[in-house]
C-alpha cells in the first residue's frame, strides 16, 4: 500500500521537476538564445518604369532572367529624341554665333564711341576758337552758327554712341557660370534632350532577377508606367519577428543562425543588422476624435512582435533564394556554451524536420 502511494507521488514530483526545468529553460532561452519561426527572406524590389514615353522596339530579357547592373532591359524608339537632339545642337550653334555677333557689335560700338569722342573734342575746340574770333570781330556770325551746329551734332552723336555701347555691354552681361545665358540655356536644353535620348535604353539599376515582365515589342509605354520588376540580388536579408519579451538582449552585430525551409538540412550563418523601433499598432495619427479602445477578447493577450533584420549570404554556396521564403532564426546573445549548444542542436533538428513540413 505504501509503495502504491509513493509511486504516484514520485511520478508527480518527477513531472513537476521536468516542468520546472522546461520553464526555466524556456525563460533563459527566450533571452539568451531567442528563437522564432515567424521569418521570411527579404530583398529590395525595384519597379522598372521608363523615364521617357515611346514605342518599344526591343526587349532584351525574358521573365525570370538574371541580369547585371547596366545591362539593357528594353529599348524605346529613339528617333523622336534623336531629332530633338539634332535640333537643339543647331540652336546651340546659332546661340554661339549670336554671342559672337554681340561681341563684335560691342567692339564696333566701342570704336564708334572713340570716333565720336574725337569728333566732339574737335568740334568743341573749333567752336571755342571761332567764338573768340567772333568777339574780336575776326569771324562772321554765320561761321559761328555753323560751328555751333557741328558741335551739337557731335554731342548728339557721342550720346548715341554711348547708348549703343551700353546696350551692347548689357547684352553681354547676361552670364551664367562663366558663359553667356544664350549659350548656357542652349547647352542645358541639349543636355536634357541627350539625357532623354539615353533613357530610351532602359538599363538594370543593379544585379538582379527580372520578374513580372509585362511588355511586348510594339507596345507604347508612358513615363512612370511599371512594365517589369527587378529583384535586387546584391543583398539578401532575413526578417525575423520576435516577441517583445525576447528583445531585451538582441543588439546589432550579434551572431545568428538561420534555416530555410526551401533548403532542408542546411544551417546558415548570419548577424543582426537592426531591431525595428516600432510597428503600426502603436502609430498615432491625428484624427480629431477620441481613441477607440477595444476590449480584450482573451484573458491573456499575446506579446507584440517586432521585426529584427539579419544579414546573411547563402549565395556564397550558390544557393538561389526567393523573396518571401520562410525559415527559422536563433540569435546568440550570450549565456555560455551550454545554452548555445542546446540552441544549435535545436536549430539543426528543426532544419532536418523541414524535409517533412
């Protein structure tokens, strides 16, 4: 009878002890080696859209093809843009000749001003001489009037020459960045046209994979119209959503291990890049209304999850990735070899289980 009583007591004690150990391990692991399977692969995605409008004459890629940075994706008919470049080159030549003519006019006006100045001085000297002779009776009144008219004409001619020189100089004073405004404007217009001509060849902004190709030869595309998507394969990241009670020790630079369900049995090395500072749940938007607070549906609310971004490079093993692929992440924040060893064992076991689900 005593044996029967002791046996259930021993079993209950053993169960309680196991539960206590498991609870203690969970608490320690959640802070020293936090783990989550709420993860997905992330890469930058670029929407490819032309910067000029026109008819597509060539498509250089197919859907899901790999491309290098700078390689041509498709081409738009360049002829209208080439015509505009040719026209603006002619306008630049005209502007250059026009500025040259303005300089020649300025130089001619300067020479004319010198001549008018000399004529004015000569007429003034002649007037002064005849004015003295007229007072002494040696010159006739008619001669003095004739010289006076000559002086007045010389003064008017000098003023006209000064005005023409000022006008010519003012026309040349319109300078931007060391060159005349007419030439500067023509060069700017030509540069914009040449840029548009270059944009008729749409190039890959980075190494990547072309997907969601929605384009055919002969189609007319508008500026900003998305015609394909490029997945930037230069950098891959894993986004791991950790519960908030596991974030206290996670920091950038810490070592991490990752598994991907698309590659069962493999464990990849990574590192923490950043811990997100917020999620949309806590974002306050001004509305002018009082906040609506929903009553909790459960007696215990689940922990909020925050994204943690991790760097890793499975391509070093020539393993292709897919955006949105899922996996498992463990971050090693400390705790010694025992906790790290248990976490590593668990990661490898889960990686093998990926063969089944």
